[in-house]
């Protein structure tokens, strides 16, 4: 299975031990913790543990964590994953975060499209879903640009930082996915 995919703006690939510093530097922003389950405060140890666990999950094919590396930056600026992969039902869930200095450049949308290509073509998924907190309009736009459909709001669905929060559910089906075209 190919775990390194190259898009128009980014490559997604499994994180390496040498990525620890750039993952730490880009994940330690408090605003990432507000809208994801990335721990706060984020430490280098968190980054080291994350990389180690990502490799275990990849080996077992229970989750697929990918570093987002822009072609014009050559460092890990964010992460994207495919988790809750169910081989029987052929579905999975995705989530991502992007370092503060690398947002609004198209990197996240490109990474999501690459991940969808991996999910639908290599894992043969029929559905991929994602969720955001209602206030995270930027992430919702990323999903919409990648072809996801808003399905509804799951009320008080997750407990996050000690409070129950609503979640906006999005999904895309294999039949709705528009494959990337070569330039």
C-alpha cells in the first residue's frame, strides 16, 4: 500500500521521528486545541508519543496518520488522519489540523483530497465522514471545498475540555468523489 501521496501543493506521508520538532512547533497553538482533540498544552513528548503511536496504528492498519508537507516549505505544517476505519462496512472518519502560519494557502484542502483518494482507491471505502464544532467555519469550508456534504448537527455529541459540545457532521461517498486530474 502506498502511504506517501503527492498532490498539487502538498505531500502527505507517515510522520517520521525527525518531524518531532516541526509537529511540536505547529501543534502547540492553543487555537488548535480549541477545535480538535490535540492536547493542551502540547509538549515535545506529545509529539514523540504521537509519532510512535502513528507507526503502530499504521502497522496494524487501524488508523492512518499523515504528515502534511507543502512542496514549497519542506517541513511538517499539519496532520491529517483516517481513523475508525471499518473494513467490513468500508467507512472511516477523518480529522486534521494546520499550523497557524500555514492556513489559507490551500494546503489543507489538497491534503483532504489526497486522503480521500487514499481512502476510496486504496482502502476501498464507500464513505468518509468528518465533524467540526459549529463555530469552526474555516474547517467546514475545507470540507465543502473537498466535496463533503453537511449531514446535520449532533447535539451535545462530545465532551471537550470539560463541556459537552455540538458537532457538525459531514460526509462524502465514493460515488461523489471527484478524482484528481493530472495537469
